[in-house]
C-alpha cells in the first residue's frame, strides 16, 4: 500500500487547534477523538526560554533605549522574526485515508507515533502546541513551535531565529533551491515515511519535483525560498550594523580617553608655567621659559588637532555606512513583509484548493484541469487559424486590386 505525505504551513491558530471554535469542516461528534500532546501558553514559553537572556542583555546596556522590557512584545511588533511557526503533516487524502475508509485508524496511529518523537528530533524547536485532529475529513497533526538558538554573539545570547535553530540541528542552506527549511521538511517527511513502513505503508513520492507541483504550491515554494534568502541578507546586514556600532563606540571611548589626557595637562607640573625668580629679567624669562613652553604646547596641540580631525573623519564615514545599512535593513524588512503577505495569500488559496480537491475528489479536479488546458490549446489554435485565414484574404484582395489597376492602364 502506497500513500502520499503532505506538509502545509499553518496559520498558527491555537484556538482552532483546541477547538475553542468549530469550523464548518469539523464533525463535532468526533472531536473527542482528537489528541492533545502539549498545550502551553506562548507567553509563558517566551518567559521560560528568554527571561534570563533578557536580564543578561540589559545588564550590558549603557543606553536605556536599547534595553528590552518585554521580549515577546518586541518580537510580536517587530519585523525580523515571527513569534512562532506551524507545520501540518498528513498522509494520504480523504479518498484513501479519510474518515470512513478502512485505513483511517491506521493513518491516526501513524501520525500519533510520528508526533510523539517531534520534540526529541527537534531540540531547537520548542513545541508549545501539538494536536492530532481526527474530526475532519482526513487525519492530520499540527505542530506549533518557537525556534530558538543559544550562544548567539549578536543581541540576546538566547534568541528567536528559525534559520539559526535549523542550522543548530544540522540543516544548512545550499542555495535558493535547497534552503534550511526545505531540508528540514524533507527530513521530517523521511521520518514519517519510516513510521509508515512500520505500519506496512510505503511513501508514494509522486509530485515531489517542481514539474509535478501544482501551480499554487510551486509559487508558494518559490516565495518561501525568496523569503529565506532575504532573511539571510538581512542577518548579514544586521551583523555589519552591529560591527559598525561597536567601532563607533570604540571611537567614543578613545574620545573620552583624550579628554582625560587633556585634563592631566592642567595638573601635571611639567605643563605649568613657572613663576619668574626675583633676579630674572623679563627678556630672559620670555626667551628661556615662555617661548619654549609655548612651542611645546603648539606641538602637542597640532598633534591633538590632527588626531581629532582623523577621528572625526572616521566617525563620519562609519556613520554614513551605518545609515546605509539601516536603510537597507528597512528596505529588506519591507520586502520580507510583502513576501510574507504574498505567502499568506498563497497558503490560503492553496488550503482552499486542497479543501476543494478533498470535497470534489482529486481525480475529478485533475480531469477539470486537463479539460481546461486542452480548451486553452484549442482556443490558441483557433486564433492562429483565423489569423492565417485573414492574411490569405488580405493577400487575395491586394492581388485583385493590382490586376484591376493593370487592366485600366492597358
């Protein structure tokens, strides 16, 4: 027996997963069959994961505007990372594994075993909500998680980051066509296929290549890849921005050090003009004491002025780079938000399309799509034939006109 494996990115509606409200596609009489593996409030999870890191971060800050009061709110209102992610896994479809088929209970058993090992397989994806739904057309499992990384050198040492979390688990990008997320999804599908094998079900991998993907799924996949690349560029720019800020802070410390050194000149006896003795003439005091002292001061002042000018130039260049980096980060952030919105729309459309497929039947939908494509080809051919016919008519008309003109001339 062969069955397909599906993975969809969910909206992360925990209230839907809990069945706090019931959608139209739910059978309430079967809701008691649903299974909850974990259900923690996401705010409590953020406190558990990041509270100590926030304290350590704030202790290092000398500026109050850089302190973090609430990390949950910072991520929720920010544009760099999402609060959480949701992955939905399903085997087969409503026709071969759906409710009422002979393998419905087997699908539930496979997904139940698969869900039990999720957290152990993914130590950097904190699972705060996981539900197996058996009250819809086909059994499927929801995983809602917070991706995090530890030992970070930028910002909080423990922080939210999907890219870093997957990298910590061994999933690194190998270009736009092979991102960390795609590699992780494939690994989870392979793990699910191993569970299926223990239940005598073989993974039917049809439709896994791009040329076999539906148009909607292919577009969604491409957008996800573009978002991943943009996030990588943004992370690189943020690292450069941090480096520039550190260099500026270092220059500020140098400036303070210079100020301290200048103050020493006020107190050091070497830099105090001595009082003339009673026997010293004004000319001798000026020549032997005042003029050498002034020459010495001028030399120090020239050196300090040159150094200050150099520092000023360096600070201006770094500040300009910092502003450029900030502008680029903001542009990438806007682009990411735009891509995320596009992804959300594609997910909703793909989800609706899947529902239509499940309701009408995949074979019926495939027939409709085939007929549509055939109709379009026929339409294009008809247009082409009409164009050829029109060209021939125009040519004949032109020929007749030329013959008539020749006859008149004769």
